[in-house]
C-alpha cells in the first residue's frame, strides 16, 4: 500500500499524477474501493486507536489541524493563496474559516481511523471534497507535507499512547482518504 499517497520525494512532484500508484478499482464505476481507514483489514478499531481519536478530539481537532496547515504554508507559501476564505484576513490564524478548514481535515482522517463512516460514506465525502479541490494546483508533495506533519502532531499530542499500532492506523487512514481524494480530484471532476 505504500506509495499510494507519497510522491517521489526526490522529485519536484510538479505535474505528477495525483491518482498514481497501485489502486484497487471497483469495475462497476472505476472508483477506488476500500477507502476505510484500516484498509478493510481491521473492521473494528482497537481501544488504543479509539482512545487516540478521543484524545485528539479533546485537545481539539482544530488545534492539531492548524499546526498541520501552518506547516504546509511554511513549506510552500504559494499554497496559502488557494484558501480564499481566509487568505485576505489579517488575523487568518485566528479566523473561524481557517480553524474550520483545519478541524474538518482532522475530522475526516479521525473518522476514517476509527471507522465511524462506511466505505461508501467516506468515498462520497472524498468525492465531494476532491471535486472541490480539483480547481487548485494541489500536488503530491502537498499531501506528503500534510501527512508528515499530521504524524508529528499526533506523536506530540499522544506521547506514549502513540504506539506502533496507533501510528499504523493513522497512516493507513491518511493514505486511504488521500488516495480517494486524489482519485476524485483527477477523475471525479473531469479534470485530468
């Protein structure tokens, strides 16, 4: 499954196919199957995985999400211009729009990690989100930055509760959600 989300870190990533990598397709509609956070391997999240999501919700999904997106903006300042809902706000870091977007990002991944939604619900959600994001110059390296910072923030906030099992579950959730979003960005909206 590795490589579904990650781009070639040695390359620029520009022009790289967002839907690249080994994919599993439902032949009836050519959409990605199995976008559940656990890849269908563990239909029920363990207590440790569930607890990790509860801790993040208690800390605040927006708190974690804000740190993740600030890292994206620091790594590639041009990405900030994609966010018209808060890019012109002098105090954008404290804006409701920025916090809402950051929280929504974490909530989607968190829901996937504990399998709150069915595969179909996640697929539908990611199709909608992917279609909306298809209008922007989002590249594989942006997904990589978000993924790397998400794991750093989880490690920071979960501390000793960030076990190998928990890390694997969050990585798989991110990979599946990211893959479904990339697929919808390139196929679901008519953009190629």
